[in-house]
């Protein structure tokens, strides 16, 4: 694995016009087995997203996803490139004017040269119009939607071989005037029908959350936010945790949680923790890359689990085991976290609260 | 004329990055197309405009409003518009209960100079003084100003604040609003967002 700040010529898309990001040119990074059009790994992520979603060459998914790719979401895994093709077509039929606007790609070399993978954490805020009926969003509302998604992709030889996808679906539903709790209840009712073994993935993932964190070198920029998450969700030392943040840090969490300061971050963390008893947190992947102006971008993929025994935001306590898959993007400056953008699918959390997904 | 002047005046070719976010009165607008459209529909009259600029940020004060921009080689990467009369409809949001101070020794302005490399050391007092003025609001029981952006020196500078507050009265309705200040030898100019209804949910199920 190379250093987190190796290859400084592989630039973040932050602060760059799209024309610059997508400019053609010679390769800047060793990418064995990748199509010649891709100059570096950031270019691969940004350009293939553009080719598939905006140029509508959806069939490229068959050469850009592994045949056996597993896409992990909090609604369950989907398997295979054909599932990706069909899902992409369905999404674009619902919102064909979708602009998939890449905000950042925070990536790591996880031993590519030794048979490992390149890993990207791609933060996207899509802009689209709800033009067609959708299982989640309901009948076409012709309202604008703009929500943040983070797609973590493990890649080798031009293909995404494993993906973790988190999307702010609670916000998407409210943007079209829908009722997320009603959607969650409807889905949960369907989940309780049929072969319950199909929800076995969730129990396995919950068990895994109580395992060890991924390796996090002390000198890696991710060590700071990782320690923050551990201090909060493992040790319940929220004041100590929040000391990693600037006193005026900006915090954006799902479902339009938006505020500033250490106290606000503690509020977000304790809100979840008050709902989930016997909680466990696991940090599953880290990446970091330089940003303009000397800042550093850090991506953490993490999971949180616990038993819903606290009344409050999610209604009366249900006693159900809840799983949260989250990705956080942090901006570090001067040894502090100045921005925390965290995404998890709170609609899928409500689905579990309502007794779905095997909960 | 800077790119921000062009954008604020409603120009269609303003240098706005594709992944730019505009926040105005708690309403988000994302992407260059939507942002340029938003300013085209509601431009700022720039007759009395005052601007404070450096390589990485610019602030524009005009007609009772303020616009702050993060710059990347002249491109606008992030925007805040403060004091707009009708920014649009707030989305529903999950409300978060929190303590802004973490101590009985109450802070007023939450500020770390290290967050703002383009702010000269002698300007910190200006930033804090403007922040204290901003939160001196009888409509608020408890207001705290978080310094979001700040640049300049003691003679000329600007700062952008996020103000968390609780309403004065029996029901302490929470709020988050932006405010902006610029200063010169003559004093401060301060702009605040208009009060808006805070649509926060404390329960989203059950």
C-alpha cells in the first residue's frame, strides 16, 4: 500500500471545473487493465460515472462492474453487473435529467500491485426531476430532488468488484412531498412476507460490527476522525471525541441535520446513541487525499449497531436490533476537523424500526 | 469585476463550479445551473456594493444583503447569501438537541483562528467583536455565533457567521441563521438573515 498522499498529480475534483476533470490526456497513474481513456483513478471514477449516467451508455456497466460484484446497501445487497444495469436503467427512467455531480473522490491504493484493489469513496450530490413513478418516491411528482450519495468502490482491472452505497433517502422522499415513515412501514410489511432467510445478510453484518476495526496507522490522517468515532460510540466520551473538531466545525448529517460546532456534533452522536442500547461501532475502511489550499480529505466507512430501546426520534422503543452503514467525509485543516459530511440511509433505518429486513 | 459580482448581478456566464452549493436562508441550491438561475431570478442590485477579496475568498455587501464565496483559481466553489428576503421553502429536517457551550462558562463566539489562514492575527478581535454584536439580539434567549469564514486584517476584512439560537420566551424554538460582517476604519457593516420558521422534526416514526 502506498502512502496516502502519494501521486500528488492525481488531483481531487474539488475546486476544478468539470471540463478540466474530464479533459483527455496521457495516463498519470499506473492502472493495469484499465481502459486507455482513464488517466488516473479519480478520472476513472468521474469519467465512468459521466459515461454511464449522463451519456446514458448504461451497458458500460458490463465492462465496469465485475460479473459477480456485490453492492452493499442498508436495504440489502445486490449481486452481479446485470443487476447494476437494470437498476441504473430504472433510475434514469424515473429521472432522466439526472446530473451526477461529483463533489470529491477520496481514494486509497489497497495493495493494487500485490493483487489488491484501488478503493474510492465518491461523494455525489445528484440533481434530478422526479419524472416517473418509483417504488420509493411514489408517483411522479415533477419536483426537483437533490440528495447526497457516497459510493465506496473497490476496483481492479477496470471493474468495480465490490461497492458500498449510502444515500440520504429520507431527504429524497421528503423532497417529493412523501412520507418516509409510511414508505418504511410499507416496505417492512412486504419484508415480513415470504422466505425470511433472504434477510440473513443483516444478521451477519450486525455480527461483523462487533468485530475489530480495520487497520488505522497512527500517522494516517484518518486516525483523528477514527478516534473521534471510537471515543463517542465505543467509550461514550463525547466531549473528548468532539475535541477533534474545530469549535466552529460544520456538520452535515443525513435527513437535513445541519449545524456547527462541537456541541452540535455531540448532539448528532448522542441522538443515535440514545436510541441504540448495547451499541457497537466498527470502522471498516479509511482513505485520505490532499485537497486544495493545504487541506486534507478523509473518508471513513463505518457501521453502527445496537438495540432500539430508546424512545424518541424513531418513535417508541421497539427492541429491534438496528444496523447502520455510514460513510463520513471529513475536511481536516490545521490538525482539526473543520467539516463532517456523513451519509447513511435513515429511511432504511426506519424500515428496520418498522420490523423490516428481518429486524 | 469579479466573478462574484457577475454572478450576483445575474450573469449567465459566471464562473461557478459544477459542484458548488449555495445556501440562502437555510435553503440549499446545488450545481452551477441552478445557482446561476437563482441569481438570475433574484439578482443583487450592486450600486452600493462593497467587496472584500483575497485569492481564496470574496465577500460582497450590497443592498442589505451579503454574499460570500470560496474561490478556487477564480472559480466559485461554495456560496452563502445572507439577508435574502425570500430565499424559498425550507425542507423538513431532523432536529438535533445540543449544548453549544459544553461548560457553564458560556462562550459567545465560537472561533478558531487556525481555521482561517487568510485572516491576519490582528483581525481576530474584529471578528469576535462583530460576532458579539450579531448575537446581541433580544429575540434570542441564547445565541452563539460560529465563525464559518473570515479573511482580511484589522483595517479591512469580512467574516461569515452561523448563528445557533433559542428563542426568548416560554417556548425556546431553535434556529440556525447566517450573518455576515465586514469592517474598515469606519466600523462594521452587519447583515443578518431574516427570521424564518424552523421546520425540525423531533420524531420521524411511530
